[in-house]
């Protein structure tokens, strides 16, 4: 990896994320991704539920897996819903890390599995499904598979190895065919269709970059870099109201400062030693609690960024979902949804 960029200009540290409020604190755990139908928010949580957030109330729409839930090893059966989108007919399209890609009726909770998780496609397993995007006509669903070797519960192994076994797949809802669009990516994570629906942006987390993958048209199967050498490790990507894209950084690469992942990327022997000595829970504590979200535009231009340098108000941000003048901030770990009024920043 290149030396991280200096945190100046658009990336200059600030305290703007501290103006956010926490919603549903201690009522939701790990609301990774957020979608809205009108003013009703939907998310998937660490205990395997799809929830509806209305006003100050939380309703469970459905549960994709089976309890018990709560521990790392129970995720396999409980499921872990990650990316969530609203399809053209008002249903929810959900990527569950273990169980697959689902269509869920937000009113009745009726569930249809579109793609089974764990199955082999073109010789590799769908071991860690992550984020999802759907075309406006609902005919194509694109999703990232972060790894064929490691499951979500072992994501630290995937980060430490920087394994290039991630893929982007396409599911055709008409023919029900599943095909591989791009492979050999390092921890592909968030995915976002561009307006012409001929390409998607894909966060390649462990490489601290965003790729543009062509999924249709003359360049189908091609790829170029949308933005390289980010000052953090990108997670989900979602559209902004100004025609750009909101990107949440799951961790930062401070410069000036010290980035554990950059340090370890050049020292594989230390990585192996750390894994022998420490548990996942302990290793997680090595990651700096610095929260950073940014708005990017075409050409890989950063237009604004919001920070909470010690994760005081918001920590472990996984997604920025803009709706009606506010940013709703999802998290893969925190027990709340963040809300930042754009008029305040």
C-alpha cells in the first residue's frame, strides 16, 4: 500500500460528526445498512432481525435465520443481514452474510430467498456476502462477496491476509441466473450502481480504494480505479443528493499518525504472531476509534468530510444513508443509528 494521504484540504480533521444524535440507543445492535420507504427506516441488526424504525418505535419485520443469536459462532444459523435496499416494487432486497440474498415484503414480512449463501458459483463458495444493489427495473441484482474462503465472523483473518478472493456477482431476477462479473478483489464491500446502471462502484476495503466495475454495455467485465489511496478503509457507498457518493470509512489511516493495518501490511510475520497471541475481541481493540465519512464525486474528488476523531458520539460507522436533509449513519457494531442534520454542518 502507498503511504496514506495527508489529512488536509477536504480531509482536514473536524468535529462535525459530533453534532449528530443517537437514535434508538441500546434498542438496536449493529444496524449496518439503512434504507427508507417514505419516512420509515429499515435496517438489519447483529441479532439477525430486519427491523422497521417508525418515529420512536421499533418493529421486527422478520428474521432470516434461526435463534439463538448473539455470539460470533451463532451467526452461521442466526444470519447477519448487511446491505439493504428498496426494490422497485417496494420490497426490501437484503444481503445476509451467511444465508444469501433475500427479497422481503416490508409490510407482511414474507421472505423469498433469491440466492443461497454458501453455495459454489464458478468453483468458489459464496462464503461472505456483503452488500447489494438493484437496478431501477428490478431485473438485475448485483452483490459483493467479500471472500470465498473466510466467513464474516472471521473478517479479521480476511483483513490480515488481504486475500484477493472477493467477487462481484449478478443475479437476473427474470431468468434466475447467477453470474460472476468481477473476481480477485481484496475484500469487496459496499456496492453502488451509477446512474446509467452500466457500472458499479465497489469499495475494496483492505486496499483503501474504490473501483468502478462495468456490469453492462460495451465495457462489461472491465474495471478501473475510481479513487485510490483513501485516508481510511471504505465500507458502504450510497448516493448523495448533490450527485456524489457518501462513503463511510470503517477505520482510518491517519497521516500524520499511525495506521496499524498499514504497518502490518508490510510485516506478515508480525500478523501471524498477533493471531497466535490474541483473540478477535482483543485484536478489535487495536483499531483506532476514529469516525470518518466523506462525500466523493466523479473523478475521485473529495468534496466534504465529517469526522469524530475519537468516536465519542458515533463509532464504527459502516454506512451513510441520506434522506430528507439528514444523514442516517449505520454501524456494524454500535447499539444505535446516528442522525446528522446537514443544516448543522
